[in-house]
């Protein structure tokens, strides 16, 4: 980060936002404690362009289909690391919701669902979910004015993580459907 800050004459937050964008666009992969790695030299701009032109009903329909399958697979394939990532994101989600920090809360919510996607064991589903999450983030920022909906759904998100931890596919899917219906 210091080298990039110096090279481009920008602050740390700008570098972090750029890295985050490049991760979400499919170019980089950040592995905490290990570093940032090039994931692809192509990214997924064609998919992003298609999603950008879609309406939010279509985006949420695709999200629901993806998310349900991801949750099923995550409940079967989850790892200890995946559970830790989910728990950490949920903790941040609650913290930022209680502070009414909408931007950080939405990011933590997406981090939670992304951790579930990472745990599903299918890199293509994970990549599709990651591409879609950029647009879900924009949508959340446009419809929510505060963190009240995130506070009210926190318990369900915690129950979802426990169902995944317990490898209870049916319960995880039922909880996920309840969460999705509240949107």
C-alpha cells in the first residue's frame, strides 16, 4: 500500500477502494495475512455490463437462485476457515448496524454472504456471486436510509450461519428464503 500511495500520489483509503474494486471485478484476490494476488487478467466486465443494464427485480431473482444453491453447497462443504469468516463478517455487520454506519454495515453483510459463497466449494458460483454483489451493494445503498433492516435481520443471519455450521441444508435454505422475502 505505501508503494502504491507514493506511486499514484493518493491516500490509503483510495488504494484500498481500488483493490476492493479490482477484487470485485475479478482481477485480484486478497488473502488476509498472505497478500494480494492477481486472480485474472480479464476480469468479468461483460457480465458486469449485462447486470448493470438489468433491472433490480431480475438481479434479485438471479441472486436468490444463486444464493440458495450456494447455501445448500456451503452447508455441505463449509470449512472451519469459512465459518470463521462468516462469524467475523456477522460480528462486523452487527457492530456497524448498531452504530448506524450504513456503508460499513452493507459491506459487512455482503462480506458475510460472500464468505458463504467462498465456502460452497464451487469457484464459478463464487465468482458469479461476487460479480452480482457489486450491484446488490448499489441497490442496498439506494433503498436503505439507515441500518434498521440489518438490525432486524441479524438474528436470522446468525441462525443461517448456525444451520450451515450444523450442515443442516434444509434449515439453512428455509432461513435464507425468509431473509430474501424480507428484502
